[in-house]
C-alpha cells in the first residue's frame, strides 16, 4: 500500500550533513542513500515497509513515500522516520545555548540546523554500535551487511537495493555471529543484547529510563562508556549524551584548540549541557572542513 506524507520541521536544517551521515553508514539491503534521498526497510507492528525520504523543495518538510504491507502502520512508521531525522528538534534554543562557546559558535554558523540522527529501531542501532567499536565506518558497514544477509529477513520489494529487514533480537540470540567476521567478544555482546531485548529485560526505545538503561548496558560485557553513550545519543534520544572517548571527537577537539584527552574533553563539555549531543555532531562534522 503506497502512502505519501509530509514531515514538517523547524528551520534551519542542515540537510546535506544528515544525508551524508546516513548514506555513508547505509547497510546493503536495508538502507540506501544518495544526494537528496535516503531509503530503508522498516519492521512494523503489523508488517513491514520500504520508505523513501527526500527533502521537500522550498519548504520546511521532508517527503515520506512509504510502501506498507498494512496501511495501519503508517503513523508508527512516520513517527520512526521523524525520530530518525530528528524532526522534532527546535534548533533555535540549541544554537543560542551552544553559541556561548566561541568555538562552537563558529561551527554553528558554518552548519546551522545540524541534527542528531536517531534510528528506526533501538536494537538495530545497539548492534551497529557494538560492531563499530574501534573500527572504521566502512568496515562496520560491511560487517553489518553480513549479519543482514545471513540472518535478516528477505522481503519482496520494487527495487534491488532494499531487500532485507534487519535481524530481530530472536534471530541473533543464539547464532554463530563469529562466522560473519565478528570477534568473539563482539559476538558475545550482541547475543547478550539480543537475549535481553527479546526477553523484555532491556528496552532501547526513546521512552526507556535513560539512567537505568545506561546502567544495564554498562553491566554487559563488551559495552563501555563509548558504546553506551552512542546508544543513548541515537536510540534513547538523550540530547546530552556525549561519547567523550570517541577518537574522532577528541581529534576534532584538538584541531579546534579544545582539550583532546578523554578527561579534559569531558570536563570542558559540561559547558555545553544539556545539548552535548548536538555539540558532538558539530565536532564530528568539523573533521570534514
């Protein structure tokens, strides 16, 4: 069932940065990105869908074109797309607060309206965060693609680039993930995550208690501060999450004359509360300057 919706937002919006972020991380079979387009498959309460998201011309909106197996899922799917694109962000107060720091003020002027990418499924995001520990974005993308081809659900679609749904927690709970190229530690962590989510012991939804979820994540072998903070930032939608140990953030900070040690950057970042996730996006984006 094809459905079209307009998803509005408050300007400004740095469309190019968001599309670039999503595209470079797109998992083969599940996602696709190019200039002016992001597309992906979605697992929905009643079925599944493929969605295409494009910035609307000359208006503060994105156009959502969805093909659903059950039209009753459209509101749920549209809500997930809003979270993915961070469309409910009000950029004005965030920019005003962060611009009190002269370094960030310059970054904000360069990329007004930068967003924090969310996700359409918290478990998927958590798996991707574990895979991405201490390896390049390209390598993480390849490994995630192997998980999808091995344990994802193939679905009929109208194109050849959206072919699978990301694996469910149940599908990954007991399988030999090492055969897809993951380390023994990564595989064990993902299986533990999958079992906890499948059993209802761990919620990775935006509505989850952030403090308790972080504690639960940090108690799992193979999950440290970086992974827990990244999950909080993108899956739990914690606007103040800040993965201080991230090498890219520390490198960006050093280039800008800010403290570039984990402890130093953590202490310095306190002045950016409660919007440190947006500060992180500006720092990462500055690496491309």
